[in-house]
C-alpha cells in the first residue's frame, strides 16, 4: 500500500492539540504523513504546529491559511495540496484535530482500502454497539440520527453518519473532480462530498455511490470537550441541506 497523507484542519487548537499523540503515530506507522492546515487561527496554533513540524520534518508538514475560511475550505485546501504532491494511486484523508477518533483507527480503515480495490472512500462512523467503545453525548447522538434521516429524505443518500471526522480516500479522478470547486456548505461539507460524488458517478456510469463509498464502524470514539460545534448548529445544517439540494443540478451540469 502507498503512503497515507492525513490532513488535520486546525482553528485555534493551541490549548488542546495533543502533539505527543501525533508524533507517536508517525513514529509507529511508517506509511503515515501528516499535513496540518492552520485555518487562520488567532491564537498560538501556528507556533504549536511549527514546533511539531520541527520534530519530524520529513513526516509532518503545515499549510498556513491567512484567513479563517471554515473547516470545509481548510480540508479542501489540504486535500488539494496532497493531490499535487501525491501519486495518483496514493491515499489521503482528513482527521479531526481533537482526536476523538484515535489515530490507531487508521489501521483498520486503511486495510479496508487495501482489501477492497472497488472502494474509493472509506468513512469512519460512530456506531454505538456492544464491543465498541463509542461514547457520545445523548443529545448529540439523537440529533445525529435525526440529521441522517433528514439527509436521506432531502438528498436520497442513505448514510449512517456523515459528520464523523475520520475519513480516507483514494487519490483518484473522483476525488479530484469533487474538490474542483469550493464547497457551498460550511457546516456539512461531508454531505456535499457525497452529493457531488453521486453526480460524478451517475455521469460516468462506472459504479454507484453505494459501491464506491464504504462506511466502517470505528472501534473507539470519545467526545472531547472544547468542540466548536454546538447543538444550535443543527438548524444551520438543515438549512444547508436545501442549499446542497438546489446546487445538485448545477453540479450535474458541470459534469457534462
């Protein structure tokens, strides 16, 4: 398997970024490289990231954005940079900086891409079940289930958990195409990724979204204090579902 370049978006993470765990991961996994994207932070995030880069200069890189554009654009800019520097058969992904999903979960997700050449994207999901250590606040869990239902109704995409920040991709034409334009949604760009991919795959008629994207339950996930997402953002997410639905026709025309 080729190396995996993982994009980690950061906005004002200086106080809670656990640099030691990232260093431990690149030391443990020789196939792992990290690209931190500093999304216009106003605290000491830039200094913290530069210190991490100095410790493992060949394995850790940083991209510093002058303005805060939101997680969606930070992830997009990071993945675009990875595509420039990575071979077409390479692997990439993005991961939440708070490490709610520990980096040990990378192994199982990466193995799925190795075992399943038909799968383009493998996304971690937070499935609460016996034998899995997944702890979420009850309100967040139930809002997540409600959002998944609304997403299915509005967009016709049956995804269990679009918002989990643990996702891997093949650096393929599909990913390059869906990243070509900035996201129209700020909060639920993950859903927009799926919607764009659905349009591309329908146009190329090579495979279906259900065959190209694999949702894989994580073994460990734990809610971290300090999250910038609030329960009130659920309303914004519902509003953006309509934005994505209205933009879908534009995206299908762009494929033509």
